[in-house]
C-alpha cells in the first residue's frame, strides 16, 4: 500500500496490513539515517459515535438525517473506522525516541471522512485543556519559527492554525454536501463541518499545529513528495537550531510559559530578537474644528490596515476604526482621569462575583468543550461585597499587542492636554518611548501593582506594535504648558485650518465660505494668535446661506465671545461690524443714551463723581433681522439682510483682490479728496 492510500483509507484492517509498505515509501524523504517515523492511528469508538451524533453534529443536519431514517449506528457506519491518522517524523539526533509532546516535529495527518490530508509542524502540549489558548501558543511559535527560517534564507511552511480549522471548514477543501444518498445542501450549503465528525482529541491535536498546509486527497505522488520535502527541510532546520533558543530545555520552558502567560512569553521572545517596528507616539494639535480627531482616526486605521484608503471619506475611516475594535481603542482625557482608570486598580463589586482568573479561563474556553478541571468551574465569593482587579483600556491593549506581535494596535487619546498626563500614565512615561519598548535598544519594563495569579511575571513591557495618537486643542491650553517630559516623547503635528476645501453656497447671492473663514482667521491671528483661529470644520457641509447664518450664530459667535470675553469690541472688529454700517449683525446701542436711562444723569456729571466710561460695548445682542431665536422655527427675520451682514465681512478684501494696484491708489486719493 502506498503512503497516499494509507492516508485515504477508512478501514482499520487496511491500516494494519499496509502500514509497513507505506512507511517504507515515506522514508524516501525521511531517511532512516536521520529520521525516525512513528505512525499512529486513532479509531472511532462506540462512545465517540454516540457523542458526535448526540452533541457535536449540528442540529439542522441531524434533523434532516433523522427525517431520512438515519440514527447513531448508520452515522457511525458512514464515518468509517478511522478517526484520524498521524505519521510523526522526528529528528533522531535530537531525540532518543519519538516523543509526541517535545520540540519541533513534522506531522503528516489525514482525516479520511473529511477527505483531508494535513501537513505541518507541531509541538504538542498534552496537558492543555483550553484549545483556544493552545492555538494562540501555536501561533506565537509560528512567528518564532518563521523568523528563524527567514534568517537562514528559508521560507516558512504553510500557514497559522485557527479555530476555523477544528470547528468549521478550514481544512475541508471540497465541501461534503451528501452523505451517501442523503443531501444536506438545503440545511448546510457549506456541507459538513469538521466539528460534525471529530472528537475533542482531534481538536486538541489540531490546536497544537504550529503551521498547516492542506492538500487534496487527489494529489499526485510527485506533488505530494515535493510538499513532504519542503516540510522535512523546515522541520530539520528548526529541530537542529531550535531558534532562538540555545537548547531544547529552554524551548520547553518557553512553551510552558506561553501556555500559562502568553503576554510574558511574547515579551520575552521580542526581547531576544530585537523588533524593528517603529512605534508611533504622536499628537495632532491645532485650533478647534480643524479635524484633529478625524486625522487621528484615519492614521489609526492606516496603521492597522495599511492597504485601506478612505478616498477623502472620513465616514469610511470611522466605520473601519469601529470594525477593528480589537486593535483600535478610543479614550478621551479629562481632569478627573487617573492611573487607576486607564491602567489598573482594585474595585469593589456588590454581590457574588467570579475571580478574574477563573472568569478569564471560563471566557476563553470553547462552548461545548468537555473539561473536568476545577479551574473552569465558577467559584463565586462569599458575602455581598467583593473586590476584583480592574484593567483599564491601555493595559488591555498592551496585553493584546504583546500576544499578537504581528498585528498593529492603536490607542487614540482625544483631548490629551485636558488630563494630568503624569498622573494618568504613571510609570508608563518611561516605557512609552520607541527605544524603550520591548525589542528595542533599551527596553524598560514596568511592574504591575495587581498582577493576575495566573501570570508568571509581574513586569510588562510596552510593545513596539502599540501606537499612541493624541489630539490637542491649541486654543484650550498652549502646548508650551504640556509636561516637558511628555513633549519629548511625543511627536507634535500641526493641523491648521484649511479654507481651500470650503466652497461657496448654492444660493444667490452666494457666500464664499473659504474667503469668509480666511478673513475671520487673519483678524483673530492679528488680535490674539494663530492658536485661536477657527477651523474649517465649523463651515464644512454648508450649502445654503441659511446654514452659514445658523453656524455663525450657534457656533462661531459664541466661540468669539469666549475668546474676547470682557472686550467684545474686538469681536466686532473680527466680524467687521461698525456703527456706520447699514447692515449690522448686532444691535449697537448708544452708550450715552443707555447711561442716562439707567442713572438719570448724563455722563459728564457722572465723571465728576469718579465714573470712567467703558470703551467697548457689553452684552451685545444679535439683531433679529440677522437671527430671531424666538420664532417657532428659529432663523433670520430678513435673510437678505443677514447675507449682506456676512458678505461685508470679507467683501472689502474681495474688492481689493479684484482691483489692480493703480485703481486702488486712485480710489484711495478720491476718498481723501472727498474728505
């Protein structure tokens, strides 16, 4: 019997009779001089068939089969006798004999009922109860193996294992939609899942695969042996070099650590191999309304998914940011935020609660997986008041980044200057620099105050694949006031107003939003500084004059009142309002008339009593012709009047731009002569 025939058979008798000839053929690749080969056959038992039919087979499929007269015995007959076959070549110079749970080793597996042959490299951990956790360890070992092979000029064999491979159709190349004469395509278009035909033994075996490559059962002998040669080359290199460990004992200790504490194991391996990832630690700063948050979100998505382009549609960036919820986090800083909120703390809980460690194990255990360990059982505490370890968003992202070194993770910190950064970040201040990250030149770890009981190490390193992007409103607090220790650790990128992206309204006469914003900002910059300019976001999306009027009343004017509090005359300068104009946004009362009405005495008499007249008006009231908030539907009483008020803010500049210098000079002379 050939090796391919052995891998395809569903009969126990053929496995026994054809074993010797098949292994002899296999040794054309795995020669006796270097390799030992250990075949193992796992047969379906009566108990297996009963459990699969009753518990594992999906209910819609089972109901369909029952309607056609199937039962447990008929399903067992369809399954065949062979559950799965594994042939394990091992490098004899490293091992005295075959040991299924030690080191790097090649695995040739077949699942006859799934019509699947799986080739790969595996490293069993036989006592593992949590298959998802074992799969995560296998994925970490995949990254290590890939680096080791690439450093030697070799290519990694296959791909990573995933839960789709042991629970769904990840390993089934050709969908099985018919069981003998019974079709299940109407209730399961994708056909039989691997879960429908396997036991937890196969599940744990697959979870231990570091890499897998699925080949069809119809593969030719030549192509099959070519795949085996590639597998042998990878397995031999890893077995001989045990990269990046100096000996097998170090490798086994690392694997045990990875199963118990994946984050610490990932950090330890990155400390050895020196990561080349450059971390982004950046702050976008600028006036309000310039799109700093939009820029931060767009940059976060680009870091997580470099191929994504929103083509100017920020909505797409926000949508993709939310889709990547495991890799992207958003937090807003405020004055009451502190280290205990963002990193870790102990918090009280009223009522029964599971311990953090028990809950973590329970949540990561597959639904329906059998486990008789006491760790997976719920253990509520006694009493009405208990305490738990709370992990803040930043600590959770650090753990995720450490566990997934090949993915990028981003924390967007909005309004970063509104919080006390030293109090919030605490010891992370020293570890957040790019050259202090894990795998960098000078790694610095920070000690957790409340490490989990399941963690073997209490020290965590900031991973190089975790990026921090902040936003800061420069008008709220000048960047010079930010902690100097943090200014050195962040890159500051200015986001200025962009009036060029604004268009004129569609009405007639129209309002040019770009020129309006430019004129207002030039005046603000002259009176205060550039940090207090107004961003283009205040006028983005305005297509009608009425929208411009509303934005001015509800957003821009209140902001200007705050900027020029106590001296609103400067606000009038910004808006181009003066008493001689016919159209005015504000009602400008005569100061003398108001004074006489209030005090029944004119200002000259009041001056002899020590009164000093105010040079600027106070409590400016918007003219109802510009905006009447008392109407059933608030708006201007006279829209044409309101448009004229806005246009005159910048129309002088427009006139100057449209006239040549000689014309401007003559106009100026005529004005002087008329005066």
